[in-house]
C-alpha cells in the first residue's frame, strides 16, 4: 500500500510539472519551438493539431495564431502568437517549406519564460 501511495504521488507530481501547474516545472515554449527546426512548416508531424494552431501555438480553437507572413530572402518569415500576445515568435521557412530558424518576437514574456500549461 505504501509503495502504491508513493507511486501515485510521484505520478501526480510529474503530471503537474509537465502541465506547468507547479511553478518552475514543465517545458518551456522555447524548448518546443526548438524541435521545429528542419521540419516541414505545412506538414508537421501531427498535422491534425496544426488546423487549429495547436501544433505551433497554444491559442484557443478558432483564435488567430498566425498573425503575419513576410518574404525574407528566398523564404518566408511566419509570425505566430504562442499564447495570444503573451508570447510571440517567428519561424523562418525556406523555399522548400523547411523551418530553418526561429526567434522571439517580443510578447509580454520571452519564449524561454512561457511555461506550457
């Protein structure tokens, strides 16, 4: 019984940490966006989530997540709300639709400070 209780408490702590409920725990938005480098922009690994912005953003369904696109060199820079205007970033997508880099775009919080919730 004691082992089961310890296992339950450990699992709960991990789950709360992964969800960003416990301050200072969980993944940050910058860590997620780092994983986009060298992947396709229009055909991510989980394209169903992209339809509502869930892959690139944490905005509510039906809300705008891609707020601007601009030509840059031979590619395009896509400007994205991560948490509405709290965290914003952009992706540089080359002419072959491959994400080559990202940068913070000055929301109220830096992307390295935006905990996933």
